[in-house]
């Protein structure tokens, strides 16, 4: 199993551009999550999903959108990128109520 | 979301000594308390967790204790080694309603040789 994979690893965006961060897991986990981690800080939940077709907002959802059309994939969409969205983004997945497994992260810089 | 406070923010220990990190939370319904270790530039990885029906759990040099009455839990690392140097995050979830994690701000642990 590859576990949780994320692409791209790094990306630089200009203000106002859009992009999609990809996340895929091959563990058949129902639960998937998107977090952002600012330098020297903990992780903040952006969006999460309890299964295909079901998504919900986390702590910091503004400026982001998600979709969950399959169990495996949970892409995060950034519309109109802003410097405040410069961060490291982690995707995670889990069986309900159990350990969350994290992907390797995407480092995003908005200039 | 759940309010999680983590202390200290940095911790420097001599190799072989013990390290203790403490987290407090606000929601008395919280019932799952994992600890994650994050090495520089890497992803967070679970090192130990505890559920609300247990007061203490050990795994080799790592232990977690939970005080539900006082709403705090602690990570204990004994016989620290250089490879224990990392950022450690506590987290809390209320599993009855959802499985979202609220993370503490992290503790940077440095083990001096």
C-alpha cells in the first residue's frame, strides 16, 4: 500500500491564481481530512469528509473548496489564491474514530 | 472547535533524561487523545494514543497519562535519545459527534548529546 499520497510536493502561485491539491489513499478509509500547517504552528482543519459524496467544513474553510466523488480521492481547490494561503497542506485519512494517517504534504507559496 | 493548550513550546533535555509535555482541553466530552511526532520537513506520525476509559498507556520509552477530571493529558518520554528530537503535537477529538482532531500548537524537543 502506498498509503496517503499528495501531489504536487511544491507549488508557487501568483495572487489570484487557482489550483487543485490532489490527495489519494489506497487504504479504503471512509474518513479524509485536509489540514494546513503554518510555520511553527499546529495543524488547522480545513475540510473533512466522512464518505463519498459527503463533505463538511472544518476550522478554517474560507478560500477553499473540496469534493469527494470516490472513496480514494479528496481534492482541495484553492480559488483566487492569497498570500495568507501560503502554508504546508496535509491530507489525512482514517477508519472512523481511529488513527489518522497523513500524506507527505504540499508546500504552497503564494506571491 | 475544541480548545487545546500545549506546554512547553520548546524543551531541551540532556540525552538519557526524561521529557514531559502537557496538554489541556476544554470539552469534557472529549474521548480520544493522540500524540503525533513530526520530524523536520516530514509528515506527522502517530506515536501513541489513549482513550477516555484508560488512565495510562505505555509503549517502550513512551507513555501517556490522562486526567479526565482535570482535563489534561501528558506525554512522557524516558531515556531520551537524539532521534527523539522533533516537534510533538497533542490532539483531541470528541468521537461521539465526529472524528475531527483539534491540535495543540506543538512542542519542539531537542535532545542534547
